C-alpha cells in the first residue's frame, strides 16, 4: 500500500493572503489532503503542492472579482476556486455548484466546519439550475472543461453585464481564439487574459475574463431562461 503524501507547511505567502482566515485555510488544506484524497476528490500526488498549485492559485483570483458581488463557482469539485475565494473575501455571496453527491457532501462539511456563512452549496448541473438560481454577477471555474464548453455552462447563469472568470494555464490564449465564435453567440461583448497573484504564486495565475452584454447566453438561452422563470412562478403559486 502506498504511503499517503504529507502536506507541507503553509508558505509565508499564505499568511499574507488569507490573513485572519489563515487557520481556516490550513484546516481546509488538511481536509483536502486527508478526506479529499480518501474520497477521490483530488489525487494523492497533488498533496505536496496543495498550497502553491491549488489554494494560493485560487485565492489570488480575488484580485479580479469586484466588491460585494454574487458569485457562482461552476463545477466546484473539492471547492476550487470557490472556497479559497470565500476565505479571503467575506464580502462575496458565493454558490458552489457541483453535480456529484460525494463532492457536495464534502463541500457542505467544509462550509459548515469553517463557518462560511456567505457560501451556499447547490447540487446540480449548470444547465439544470438555469432559471432556478438567481443570476449572478460573476461565474468562476477552474479547468473543468475547454473554454467554449465551459462558457456554454457558465455564461447563461450570469445576470446582464456580468462576467465569467476562468482559471486557465498556458493554453488560455489558444482556447480563447478557438472559442471566439461560440462566445459571441453566447452574448460575450469583451474578452481578455489577466495575470493575477504576481509575487504570491510563480508563475502568476492566468485568468480568462469574458464579459457579457444585456443577454447572457444569447438568443439560444433567452427562451430557456424565460421558460424556467415561468415554471418557477407557476410552482410558487401552487
């Protein structure tokens, strides 16, 4: 039987980034290294690089998120980037959206244990919850799918003039070019590549920002959104 990898001590940057929530960040890292590995949420090889590659890499996304907005973390998995973002930004109202039960069970346990009152866990797929969840200002995601597919899931959850922030790696620029047509059809009006966390993570985290106009999801999803809203109103009247 392979011996479990050991979680390294938190780097000094973590104290600066997480501030008063540093102890909670350490507890979250421990949960990922223990229960997260045992339940198959992360691979054991990720444990030695949990801080740099995962927690800090996700926490610095806060540099791109406006103050006091609503956020939906699509395909949240083990809570990345949603939980690190919640630890550094208690001004945000964050929904962790994840379809798999074992993952939502883990997320619920983490949220309760860390006292993240501004975080809600929702089980479901993005295409299933459209019209059931209030539209949000910001959708976040991390490496859950290629950008064009990710946009199809995430953009329809936005409110008008909202934005999707997708953590990507070296392929960001190429993915953005390949997804240009799909993004335009989904109502995107502006795209850019940001680098966040300079001086905290090396290399800096790469973020694809997609801003939408007054019709998130474009014509295709306008009818779906309207139908979902009508269904919701009908249910509430019963």
